[in-house]
C-alpha cells in the first residue's frame, strides 16, 4: 500500500489542479510522468446496476477528447475503467488493482454509493484521491475524517429536505408513503425528507418500504404502500426500481402525487421504461435532461450532442448517464430547476 503522496491532494478539487501542482513541484508521484497522467475508476458494467455502465464509456470518451486537445499541462490522460458489478467487494478488489498494480495517480468518477462506500476507507488509508465520485450520500462529505474523498454529485440530504418542505407547504394534510433503496442513498433521502417535513414528520409519513438493489421487482412494496391509504408516494430509488414503481402504481389504479428522486427520474432511464403515459404528473428535481424536448435548443445540450456524435457515436445521447459522464466537465452554464412531467 502506498502511503507517501503529497498532502496537497487532500485539497484538490479537480484533476488538472492535482496534476498541475505535481508538475510545478517536479516531484511526481505514482501515475504521473512528463508525458502521462494515469487515473482510474470502477463502474458497474455488469451486475444489477449494469445499465449505468454507459456512464463509464462516456467518461472514457471525454478523456479521449481531452487528449486530442493536448491533454492536461501537455500530458495525455490514461483512464483505466474497470467493472465493479455494483458490488462493494468487487469495487475494493478492482480499486486495489488500480492503486497497487496499475499505479494510478487518483481515482476519478467511480459510480454509485455502494462501490464508493466499499472503497472509502481503503483509499483514505492509502492516501489516494477519490475525485468527482458519483454519489450524493452524506457520508462522503466528511473532510475531517476522509480528506481524500471529493464528491462530485449533489447531496441527497439537500434534495430530500427540499421535498419535505415542498410537501408540507403544498399538501399540509398529506399522507406520505416512501419506497427507498436500502443503502445510504435511500436512507439519506428518507432522513432529509423527515427534516424537511419538520416536527410533524411522523404524522405525515404513514408507511415506508425498502428494497435491495438485487431485488427483481418492487411490485410487492408498491402494493403494500398502497394499502396504507397514502396520497403521496416518494420514490427514492435508482432508475430500474423507479421505473417499476411508477408503472406498478399506475397499473394497480393508485393515483397518489408521485415525487421521484433524481437517481430515478429521467425520461430515458425511468419514465420511458415505465411508460410515458403512466408517468404523467410525476414530479422530479432533474435539471437539463437531454431527452426532454424543452432543452432541445439549449446551448449546453447542443454542445453535449456534438460531443456524443464525435466521441461516443454508439452511445444514446438521450441517456442522462452519458450526459452525466461529460456535462459536469464540459464548459457550461448551470441551470437546474424543478420539472413536472
């Protein structure tokens, strides 16, 4: 295990800053030479969350573009992206290989809460930066105990709190049922929802049901939640489970107000698989969803589509996971706003 990296990595907010500081010091650590910067990540290319694998492909394509434009400080970037099967154990195994065998400079863009939970302690002890990780779990926003972890995704705690305040303000007599993923994603959103609802949270929430990522469906959970008499359904789930929940809710004739958290609320990954006619009225907090016609003429979305045509032609430009792989890195104007389908 490597334990002798420069302390400045703890304060790095982006890969160019890390590489630039090394170059200025002329004291290269693992993964850096005069011509190359070597980084790595793990992504679920297989397993129960394999639909998210396109994100990793888009990120590889992004660094292909960077290299064609001259790289970073004259160095070409080599991104080694390995399959973690959305398993914490597999993520640790593959991350150890990246650090100890491939000798990468940093981890960048590892996808998912569970894989990042699995590797957090190892990367901290090895003093390896984990940059722009894709999870909004609050445990990763802990610079005191884990200074090598730099989140790259909006906080689930902030998101859930907003939902709670929205419901308490617009439906003060609401009876809420919650479907949540049984990990930090779902638990963070649930805790924040209660905080946003305030002191009466326990009166608002009449039922809750969890699911595991490996569960084939969430149909039984939805049927159970309907029986509670709730008139609001919160779906704190990733894309597949969210689509199943929206579809099942419609199919059994239940018509609550539905709010889907950002990981499971895009048109291409969740609403279209659920059925667009069955998704009418679903509320989400997604910003620039490239599959939403309202953004067709947006400058940033056009720039992203140009990128996809040139560097990831086999990828689906409507899939927000491809958008996630490049949009936060392409120069753009931020503009996220609540949408009602």
